[in-house]
C-alpha cells in the first residue's frame, strides 16, 4: 500500500465555474485497475457556482461547511447544510453553488462513464434567475 501523490489544489476553470472554486482530489482511479470512482473536496467562494452539467453515473455531494444551493432544470433550488448528502441521478442536469454571503465546501463522489470522455457533460452558465429560483 502507498500514500497517494495527488495533484495540488487547483482553481476550477472559468468556462465551467462562475466565481472562484478550488478542487482537491482525495481519491482517483489507480493505473492498472478498472476503478471508476473519483472523490474530490471542492471549496466555493460566496456565490460561486458551476455551469449546468450532468454525470453519466450520477453524483453524491456531501456538504461539509457553509450553505450549498443545488439547482435542476425544473427551476427549483435545494438548500443543503453541513452533514447532509445530496444525490443527483445519472444524466440529471444540475448546478452546485455556495449561497450568497458564505463559503461552501463539499465532498463530491462520482464514477467515470464507460467512455471516460462522457463522465461529465457540461452546458451553459447558470443565470441569476436560475441562481435565485424558488426553493424546493
Ligand atoms: Mn455535479
């Protein structure tokens, strides 16, 4: 067994995230295996958000700090608190955000698709109307 040499903290790219969000990988598939799971800690500045996207095999999002907002195409926004885990099923378009006025940190778990290039499908940025949509 080995202590993994994981990548340093990286800022997520502006074409996929609005505002500042940083990712730390905690677990990644290992060479020479058929592993698919990735675990990442993601820290969002107040009001920062992902673009619309979906995951081929769904995603588990465990909030560890702050207040998280998650939106889906039905327009509803779910507020999630530390200690709670949100699940998004395979193919469901959604976004993740820190609520206005506070940082947010979550642990994300997802699996690679059969074609790793299709693990995440990205769309357009979230509008302010999306961001302030009705609460679930
Ligand atoms: Mn997601």
